[in-house]
């Protein structure tokens, strides 16, 4: 079974009635991947949900192993 690619609308922030950005679980996951692995917005757009899940599992493994993100 093939996963569909994410569309721009799937990862674009949505605004509530007051105009504030709503943070969804997908938004949070994509932000974590961008921070932890340095993925760009365009790279994240091209990922399937399965790929996102694999990268999140990798990040969780590294965090549990006390990996740190070095300051550059």
C-alpha cells in the first residue's frame, strides 16, 4: 500500500477564528524533525506519513539515548 505524499495544505498552519495559528500533532512532529534533523520545509513536504513516522521513531530513540543537539 502506497502512502500519499503530503500536500502543502497538509503542513501549512491553519488559523482559528481569532486568526491565531493552531498547532496540530502533525505540525509539532514536522517542527521536531526540522529542529532535530535539519529538514527543510520542502523536504518535509515530500515525505510520506510512513517516512515521518520512521524519522520520529529515530528521534525518540536518540532522545532516550541522551543524544544532544550540538550548538553550532
